C-alpha cells in the first residue's frame, strides 16, 4: 500500500498535553493549535474513506466540531489523535450511510495534499515517471473505493495510516483479535478487486499477516 502517513505532529508530546488540557478548559486557541497539527491527517483519512474531496472536507470539519464539543469527555489516559481518529472514522461512516455516494473521478495525488508528498518530486522525476505514479495511485484508489466501509476503514488505518492493532481497536471500538481477522479479510477482498479490475500489476505490497 502507499506510504503510511506517520509524520510526527509539529508540537511535542508535553506541549500537546498542555494544549489538550487548555482546550478541555475551553481555550479555543489551544484547540485551534490541535486542529492545525492534525487537520491534514484527518482530511486524508476522510478522503480515503469517502473518495471525494468536498465530502472529505465537510466530514473533516464536522469531526473537528464534534471533537471540540466533546473535549470535556476526552480521557487523558488515551492518545488524543487516536480519540480524534475515532471521531473522524465514525463521522465518515455515518456520512456514507446517510448519503448516496457519487461516482467521481479517482483520487489523485494532487487531490490528497498528503504530508508525505514531496512537491519537489514533480521537478526531480522525469515527466513520464510522475505520470505513471499518478495513474497508479488513481487505480489503487479505484480499487480501494470498492471495499465495504468496515473493510476500507481497517485497510486505511493499518496500511495507509500505519496504526498498530491496539490503536485500530480503540479507533473502531473492536477487540484486537477482531481487528486482525477483519484486516485479513479486507486484504483478501482488496486483492480480489485488483484481479477483477485487471489491476494486479498495480496491487500494493500488502503484508501477509495471519489473523
């Protein structure tokens, strides 16, 4: 799968803990700094879940609004971004259930604005190589879009976001063993989709992990 979005937040763990506590006490600027730290990752998560830029932007904004309203319920013993991701995933899944998904063009790297995307790549790579990478990304997104939402969520969190099993279990509200078995089935389903779409050569190197 494409490179996981594992770039560290711009603030230290201590600073984040301070901002979280300040936000829990009603400090809007403290919460705004948390939004700036995580907005790109949350947007990318929503984009992968929904496959449409405008929907992703709306759901991302809704997720942060829900998080702001629920800050006083955040438990300091848990990781803030895990808690935030759970809100974002649940909001995206609810959005998928209540709206009929539109047929849209596949996601391209220019749509994603991902933090691990280096703008210099466009200047340093040959034009034909950059085009091939863009087209491959679009084909992968097309296959990913065909997964059922629960399968898509676990693939996005594990193989794109790089979350570990315990983090995924917390985000999705599942047992750790359920996460592993669902991921195994999701990867199998994704491989089947690649084969059906004759995209086997584009299939990302999903690691084989037994449930």
